[in-house]
């Protein structure tokens, strides 16, 4: 059932996704990811974060729209007991390129990784409680709010984050 939903999601992606290509994050383009994240997110990431991103392989991608970097995603697989899950650390797109399928393509990539793995229980992420645009985006793809973390963020207002999760196994 869940696999069928993922396949349906992927087959119904917008047609303008053909202008969107995903590429790996490498030592040669990591600065583009840093600049993108600095513009898109209200928090800054450490050098260690970017060093670790270089080791993520398929779990980190840059999105190109007509050969211009406009988005990116960075995830990791977490194992807790018998549960395996993907944590979306960052998934963002420059504001002028939103609603063109970039975020959908990035999220689709993450869900394809989960499907191909076959042993991922869920995908989850944190979203600032005031970010209604992101909350609506993820809910559209079956993510649900499963928790709210008070004072999750430091130095931004509001500091609280919703935990959104999409279960992949029934």
C-alpha cells in the first residue's frame, strides 16, 4: 500500500520537473550548498555539518533549475533498535523557484531512496512552527505532525519546531 502511494506520487510529479536536475554535493560545489542554506534557512550550519554532508552520497543533492543551483536536500539514515528512518536535515529552495516542482523533486528523491532501500520505517524532519508554507508542503505529501519540540531552535523566533513524519510501513 505505502509502496504504491510512493510510486503514484513519483508518477504524478509536475511535468516542469524536466527542467530540474539533481546533482551530487562534492568538494567542488559544497560552497554553493552553503550559500543556498544561508539564504533559505534562518539558522546557520557548522563546518562539521558541511564536512559530514560530503560523506552522505545519494542522501545529499543539489537541485538545478535550467543549470542554476536553486535548492538542496541533506538527509541521514538513523537506526534506533530495529527501526530505520531517514531524517531530513535540510530541504530548501530559493523563494523565486518555489512552486515550480523543485521541492517536489527533492522530496521525491528522498522517498525513492526509502523505497529502494525497502527497510525504512519512516521519514521525518523538524519545521519551525511558524513556517506554514513548509508545513502545507509536507502535509500535501502525507507527512503528519507527530510532536512539537519547545525551544528546539536557538536565536530564532519562534524557537519551537513541529516534528513531521511520513510512515512508510504499516
